[in-house]
């Protein structure tokens, strides 16, 4: 983002027009880390990231959660599910797994 003309203030078009998927994702994540918001909503925060950046983002989200901020994350990523206090599974908009059981089942298989 240092190369972008306006850095973190770079305006994004619909669906991040003007940036690659990974660039848009990194910009959105950087804004989250700099925000004072106590509740953070994330939808697949590691999508479109290379493996190295993905590991860094997971570690940073762990630190963010440890700092007392609440994260509500929609994800398929095992490392993000593992850091959750509660995991809910939805299928077709319906709850199909009680809190905690999805991760336990995935870990046992």
C-alpha cells in the first residue's frame, strides 16, 4: 500500500476496482487493524492472499482477538476456526451444528 498514491486512504471502487484481489484484501485488513472498533466483522479474511501473507494475517487476527476485540468471522480456514470461542455451522441459511461441535468434529476426522 506504500506504493498507492493515497496509501491506506486509497479509494476503492465496487469490488475493489483498481487493485488486485490480494491488494484490496490487504488494504481492508490494514484499515481494520488501525481502527478502534471493538467489534470486527470479517468474511473470509484470508481469501486471495498468498500463503506467507495468510500466515501473517492469521497471527495478526489472533493478536487482535487477544487484545480484547470481538471478531465475528465467516471462514472455511481451519486456523481461524481453531481460534474461535464458538463455531456455528450454517447450511442453506440454517444452523446445522451447535457451538463448538463443528471444530471438534473436523479435528477428529
